[in-house]
C-alpha cells in the first residue's frame, strides 16, 4: 500500500515513473544547466530540417538510421528536430519513447531559443520508465514546461540519444506483475524483462498550451511537477560581479508591479532562486531573476537580492 501511495504522488507530479524514488530525485534536475550538454556547432543546427508542431498536436516520429543525423560529439544515430510556436504562452510538452522488441530509444532533449542558442537540456535520466496502461505501451516519458521569453516567434527542440545511453538498459515491469497490480492480486516474484537502449525507436511529442497565462509564469506551485523553464533572453545583459569584497552592484530602479498581487509561493520561489544565484557567484542570473520577479509583482525580491549580495561581502 505504501508503494501505491508513492506511485500516486509521482503521477500527480506530471513526470511519471514506474518506481517512486527515481522520479522524486529527478524533480531537482536543473534544465538551465548546460555544462554537461553536448556541444553542437550552430552551422550544423542550421542544416537540420525542423518539423513544425502546432498546439494540441501529437507528433509521432520514427527514428531510423536512414533519418537525419547530426555531426556532434557524443550524439549517436538519428535525431528529431521540432519547431514550436513561441508566442502563445507557456508550453507543456510530453515526450514518450515506446519500448518495442526488447529495445527503446533513450531520449535527450536540447531546447534552443529563436536564434538556435541552447537554453535548456533534459538528459535521458529525466525520461523515466512508465509501465503499460490500457491505451499505452511500456515507455520512457517526461513532461517539460517551457516559457518562451517575450519577442520570440519560434523555439526549437532537438531530440537525440548519446553514446553513453547506448551502453545502458531499462528494466521493465513484467506483464504478469502489471496484471496482478491492476486486479489486486499478489504480485508474483519473477524477474523483470530488460530493454536495451537503441539508436532507433518511435517517439511521440504532445504539446499543450496555456495562452491565458503570463508569458513569464514561474513553476506550478502546490504540486511537485516540473518547473517551467524560460527560453530566450528576458533582460539586457547585467553588470558583472567584480569581487566578493566589492560594493553591491548597482540595481536598476524598481519595476512597476502588476496590478494583481503575486502569489506567496511564487514570490518565495524567486527569492530562493535569487539567493542561490548570488551564493554561487552568478550575479548576472540573479539580476535577471530580480527583473522577472518584479515584472510579475514581487515586492521582496529586491531586498532579497541586496541582502544576499551583502552577505557575500
């Protein structure tokens, strides 16, 4: 019963998984951290054919060795490239990769802004195993929330697998166990099948939108679902942080808050992110977060920024 409760919690988190612990661990993944993402030359990205994806559309793509490839270190086999509208509000993307014949394509997703500059990376560990359902097969699946910055018309998704992924496997749930769990019978003590990772496979990408929300909406508070990732520049370059003992950097005049009050959880989120950015020495990021927070009505973000910088002195 405890395991069933944990599974229910993970289902409500939007990033579904067959086992509770891996899903909860990956909620803390930071998509904006591109330090481990494969480096792709801009000219190679420009040569790709980008498939447009419309709102409320599910695109099925069969990745085969005869498909388009990308000349980049560590990227293996064919890739899928999608073009998404960036002027219709927050995008919720569900990407799934189906298991077939004991094999599965382990997806990685590189998100690029309108100028094909990397903005976020969802590595393969973000896409966790889902047991089969009435209308779905065994699969790897993950949910991504993207908030395009103002002024963009398109953003891009590059889906691929890596050399490292091809050395790994995914443990599935035996059909007999699935049946036993669904009917309330005792789960048999039998080994689970294992799917090897492949260069080929079938992926499905579903896009949903929330055009009525603010373009700079933060994560969905009150749930453990994945946070929204802002794609593209949201502010002009900020002054660099010179040294820990230097005076606090100049801050632009406070932006006029929106008429409607900001949610408490949203304000707390921005304050936490600003403090973390300052503590890690990334003042440029902290200033951008401050700008975003005040655009959506924060009245405490500026105090948090200043006190955090003073604490570094």
